[in-house]
């Protein structure tokens, strides 16, 4: 079972044990997180969004350099 499914199952299990007021509080918290995420993305410049999306696509295509390789290349600047 995937991580998201496990989390959803566990969340639903606990929600069943909450009273109405507690559920309203949980819903408020979830909405706050969702709103913050949307505001962050919505307020970003279009060029930054495009850059992020391009990077995500490159990662999906396997066009990445391993962290260890990058660290070796730039080690001389990191030691200062």
C-alpha cells in the first residue's frame, strides 16, 4: 500500500473518533495548509514557475546529476 493510502487510512481512522468541534478544528487547519500552498505558488513570478516546472520535468526524464558528483566538483568552494 502506498504512503498516501496509509496516511489517508490513518487520518480517517482518527477522524471517526473526533466530535464535531474537533473535526471543525482539523478542517480549519487543513484549509490553512492548502491556502498557504496555493498562495505561495500563486504569488510566484511566472518565470520562476516555469523554471521549477522545467526542473521537475528534467528530473522525471532522469536528466540529473547525483548530489555526490556535484559536491565533488564544488568541494574547493565549500571549504572556505
